[in-house]
C-alpha cells in the first residue's frame, strides 16, 4: 500500500464510520425526530399520552367554530384517514384557513387536542391567485369525492368522514393533501416498533 | 500518469493564481447580470402567490442561498479530502477559501427563512429537522473556521480542519432529505419536485436565474479568495516576488 492509498483508505474509513454511526443514531432517535404526529399515528397509539406533542394535518373544511367575543377556536384536523378535534385559544397565523395544513402543539385529553400553539404548514406549490382560482373550481365540483380532499369546499367532510387516502391528484389541486401524504409514505408499514 | 498532468498543473500555485485572475471577471459579470435579472423578475415582474402574497418573494434569495450553502460545504469537503489524500496545498487553500462564503450563504438562508416563517408559519424558529440540521451546518462552518484559526502552523491547520470538513459532510444529505424522512414544518422541494416544478414559469424563470447567478457569484468569490490564500501561503516564494517586483519598483 502506498502512503497515498493508505490516506485514501483512512479518509474513506472515517466517512463510512461517521455515516454508519449517524444512520444508527438517527434510527434510534427516530420517534424523537418526528416533528409532529398525524391523526392516524395518534390513533395507533404512537403519540405520548403523558406529555405535550404536536399534531399535524389539514383543517377539515366547515369545522372551524369560533366563540364570539373571545380568541377561542375549535376545528378538526384530518389526514384523510383519521380526524381529531382541536381546541385553541390565541392568535392564528395568516395562512390558517379551511383546508390548510396546520401543526398544533399541546396535549390530548378525552379525545380532544388542547393546543397552546398553532402553526401553519406551507406546501411546496406556488401560483398566482388567478391560476389558483381556476384550478380550484373544477376540482371542487367534479373530483371532490375521489380526491378525498378538496381545498375550501364545505361540501366535503365532516369531522370523521373516513375519506379514502388521496389517490393520484391533478397537479397543484391536491397540493395540500400531498404535503401530508409525503409523511404517510415514509411511515414504516409495520407501525410503532 | 500522463492524464494527471493537467491536474498537477492546476494545482501549482502560480498557475492557479493566474487562471483564477483571468477567470474572475468571466464569472462575476454573468453572475451580476443573472442576479439583477432574477431579482427584477422575481420582485417586480412575477405575480404574487395565491396564499402567501408578496411574502413568497423571499424565495428568490432564500432558496439559492440554501442551495449554495449545501454546495459550498460539499465542495469544501471534497477539496479537504483531496488535500489530505494527495497532499495538495492548493486544495486546502480552496477549502479554506470556501468556508466563509458557505457560512454567509447558510446565515442568509436561516435569516431569510426566519423572516418568512414569522408571518407564514406563525413562528420565527422551530426545532424542526430541516431547520435544526441547517443550523448545524452553519455551526460546522463556524467550527471549521475557528479550528483553522486555532493553529499557528498552516499545515497542521489544514489537516485538522480537513478532518472536520469530511466528518461534517454527513450532514449535507440529512439537510436535503430531512423534509422527506421526518414529518417536518418545512415544505418539500419546489423546483426539483417529482412531476415538474410546483411553480409557473413566470415565477420559476427568475428563480432559476438567481440559482445560476448565485452559483457563478460563488465561483467569482472563490477565485478572489483563493488568490488571497495563495498570496498568504506563498508569500516567500520566488515566483511571487518576481510578480510583485515591477509594481514595487
């Protein structure tokens, strides 16, 4: 072995070792690295029962209830498979609306998630307002039933419609559901380990 | 090893010093044109976003900075490894010159993201996988620079910091894939999204101009900085004294 080969092997070895150690460490901390749980994961008992955690999902259209004269708001968060009612009192981010992806931090009590913070999750799609309008309308009227979720359509979904998981969706129209289906696809098929 | 002659020639400081000097305007001028065009297209011509309004325009600075901060670290680690394995001093100079540029891009990425996060997400900062790993990247850059400065001997500084650069490179794929591996607050890729970019052409073209402009700007900055590194490292070399002689006289 020439000295140069030796150095190459050492550098390669360091890189492999660090990569392996990082992979193992990340697998060990898998659950702690989850920024939020979706309603299906909570249903499956993956979320901690005795401490605060985050729930992520889409605000089900038609479920936002505000108490007049206060900041209190109740809404239902869904991942299109399971739903969970959320109760919150405080200021909501600008992007909060029906059909928006949200992440709430708080505690689960008697089937209701009491949030102390609500954040909006943005998706990776950008479009001018007029394009968004023209895409949204045909989707609302024709394919709402099959996509499982259509933005801002009060006709779709009560708290627990149990709508099927989103099927392949037309570009942009299904964007809000897509951002959470990405999370679905990475979840281990075996559920909690 | 005849095929390696170009490589060895490039690695000779006087040769590289000259090439980098010639190359600088050829990188800097297109970079300036692309950035000015991209920023004008993005901030003035592109339509507002349907949800975010004008706040989305931060993407024209945020996304290219994020991309460059990752690319710079990868180049820094490759240069450090080349320097370590083949004992090429110029490669260490390239790594050392890249670090502050990459750190600046990482900082701009975090700062602009935070400014956008407050009105859009509702928070300046969250300990989400993407945000946290990007912050670690900034700390790796700062650690690399601090480690270099901790040695008086340049050769020892080169070797010690090279190991840190190589070890830290595992963070690069973690940052890139963090939004897919874990549930995160940060959205996924827009430009390289599966099934085409999640953006219409009038928004996308200025963004791509910014991407290429920022990348060329990195090239220009690197040339200038490596020349500076070479001057420090070769300050006693004969070729440099010859080069400086007419001006000194």
